[in-house]
């Protein structure tokens, strides 16, 4: 079933440092998803802890927080039909070694700790994560003329 959704993406510090931010955003745009919000910032520790709260206590948690706070990121909201699952599929599996060729992680990354991109994994997660980075008035929900050529 097609349902219009919003999802949060983060172009992670490794992607910004490797000058892949534009290429990664392009993939989502080319898929047909709309950017509904976008900004560059450096995530601080309290924000990282809120973002990755579900992973607290896992062996990789500390490294994950260190990594996501290590440099600027580009954070955005994508909107469109089935945006959450479409974004996750474009990202590829969490471990880039097994991520499908053609996916962002499959094409551009090699290590789970530096896997370039984040995308919300469910509607509730998306709502929570969007709220961490954007005020309601920062999000611009709109339609483009081309949208009717992407989804009926
Ligand atoms: P995803 O980013 O695909 O949603 P996740 O939510 O399970 O994956 O984990 C969040 C991030 O934590 C992931 O992008 C990279 C890191 N991570 C997950 N599992 C890991 C592991 N086993 N070792 C090291 N880092 C890991
Ligand atoms: Mg996740």
C-alpha cells in the first residue's frame, strides 16, 4: 500500500568528510523523494544520546556516539510514498560489506562503523527523530509538478 510518509536522514560525518553529501542526497532526490527540510550541524553528545537511546548499553554504543559527534553532518527530512522503507532500501544493509550493490552503503562504504547514512526505521522512530532536529515550522510539506510522474 502506498502511504505518504516523512523520514529523517543523516548524512554522517564520514560522508561529509569524503565529499559524498551531495551524491547521497542526489540518490534520494533521483528516487523521487522530496526534501522537506535540510541543514548542516555538528551533533553534540546530549543530542547523540537522545538519537541513539535505543542502542544504549550495546558494545558499539560508545563508538557510535563518538563517531556521530566527530564532525558535521547533514540532516534532512524526506517525504514521499513509503518514504521510510524506500529510504532504508536505498541506504542498504547496516553492514556495508553485505549491503546490496547499487545501495548507498553497498556502493560507497566498507565498515559498519562508517556507513555514511542514517534513516529512520519505522513511523514512530521517524516522528521521534524528526522532532530531535526540526521544529514543526522548519518542515515544508509541498508537492512538485513532477510528482505525478513518480507516483499516481
Ligand atoms: P541502521 O543504521 O542500519 O539503522 P542500527 O540502527 O542497527 O542500524 O545501528 C545504528 C548504527 O550503529 C549503525 O548504522 C552502525 C552502528 N552499529 C550497529 N551495529 C553495529 C555493530 N555490530 N558494530 C558496530 N557498529 C554497529
Ligand atoms: Mg537504525
